[in-house]
C-alpha cells in the first residue's frame, strides 16, 4: 500500500536490497493508469486498478430509482459490476450523452476500499506512467473516491 505523500498521495520508496520480484512488484505499485474523462486526464493509482474493461453498451442493465451517476450493472465473469461516472462539479448537464457503442471503464480493486469491484467510466485509456512522472504533471487529476457521489448506491423513491 503506498504511503500517502503531500503532493498526489504518493511517497518515494527505496528499492535497496530487494529481490527482482519485490522490485517488479514495487515498480508496478509506483505507477498510475492514465485515462481521459470528458477531456480531462485522470490518473488511477495502479494498486487501485483491478482491470480495464471494454464492452458494448447493450450489455448494460439500467437501474431505475438510482442516481444518474450509477449508470447500471454489467455482467462480467459471472458477476454484476456496478458502472459509475465520476461526479463533475463543473458540469451542468448529464454526461450520459458521451456514451458510444462501447463503454470503457476502470474496475477498482480491493485497495480502493468500499469501492472494490466498482467500474468507473472513462472516455479513453491513455497508458501508464511512473508516480515520479505523474507528480511533475500539472494537468492530470488524481482519481479519488471523493469523486463519487455519496448517495450513488442509495435507491431513490418513486415520486408521483
């Protein structure tokens, strides 16, 4: 688990006297997965990423009575994965219009705490970079669970 630093939530780790497996494992933990969401580059700590998903929109099961950030569920390897959009505090309209024929999402791992197994929609997967490179970037946002609305998984009541 990375130690929280002051800039983007990472601290440099020394790799002295470690086996090659430990070095490789530590190297993976010190990377971020870069994606783009509504024109903004977003970085996901690689430790938080379980997998990158790509599937047709027809596989999405919509859920009425839930907030618009929860787009629905998608079947994946015998499980239903919740598909969520980040909260964009600057947006004044729904972002569902950006969905195309296929959906790209980053599924979060157990290291993302209560959001384990939740898939976050992205427009494009850009690649990876080291945390050292990421900390020098000024235009890339770090994904945070705070980007998800607190009531995302709470059903709303039918209002007549």
